């Protein structure tokens, strides 16, 4: 099964944003951001796009699947 | 983006404190367990108050943070498990009822325990290891 890898933490660290702040910006809980950063949760397309929009990146830059 | 963060930070002080979903489910567990135990041992009006409070806590989203997609998914998983447990419990109780009459207290306690199990499972699926969280 393909595994979700994400550069979310990297992007967040680059902008100096905290997990809670990002969560508030995209309208989810901090737990969701933590799970996303760990690659333990597949976000919906809307959430992925919202996060990408916050960082000014594309969804493909942030999330990818590896075999 | 930076402007949005600054606005968000300036508004932070104005916002009233919102309890998280974990606190809500802890309250539901405590109240429904109290209701079940009170019903088992006393069967007076206090147990009904506890069950009523648990019901209110379960269905209230006023002072608690709104559910996001992860919490909805976790709740869906816990609801599925609880539903099958309830079906199993009903089958067992129906079978037992054939030989001996079962008190209404048993059914009410089963309902309370189902609510408790639902919240426990939600907390289990929603758990976050301490090392993954950051100091905020």
C-alpha cells in the first residue's frame, strides 16, 4: 500500500508557524496537523489544497505517495 | 499569509477559551459511567440526571471546538464498533430474556456503557503521543 509522505513540517518550520496556528488557519484541530506531519492521516483534497494555499505551494509539493 | 497570522495573533486575546473534544469526551465518560453505576446500585433520580447530562454533553457543541475531518473519521470508527457491540449485547440479552426476565435497569446500563465505550474508543483513536506535540 502506498505510504503518504509529507513536507508539511519542513514548510511550517520555514515559515516559523506553529502547529496550532496552521490548524486555525485551515480550520482543523492541532491533532490533525500532528497526524498529517507524521504521515498517519490522508487529508481530504480540500484540506490538502487549503494547506498548500497557506504555504503558497502546490499539493504535489507538500504531499506525495511512496511505494 | 503573514498578515493573516498577525491578525490571528492579535485576535487571540479576544477569543474566549474553547474546550477541546478530548475534554468533552472525558466528561461524557465520567457522566455516563456515573449514571450506569448509580442506576446499578441506587436506581434513583440521580442516575437519570447523570444520563441526561451525558446526553446533553454528547450532543452539545457550543463551548467545544468543532469537529474536523479527522475527528469525524475517528467518531465514525468508534460508532461502527459500538453499533456491533450493541447488536451483540441485544442478541445476548434477548437470548437471556427467554429464560429469565431482564430488568429495565440492564437495558439502561447497556445504553450508558455504549455511550462510555463510544467516547473511550474516540479518545483511543484520537490519541497523540506527547513527543509529537510541540510547545505552544
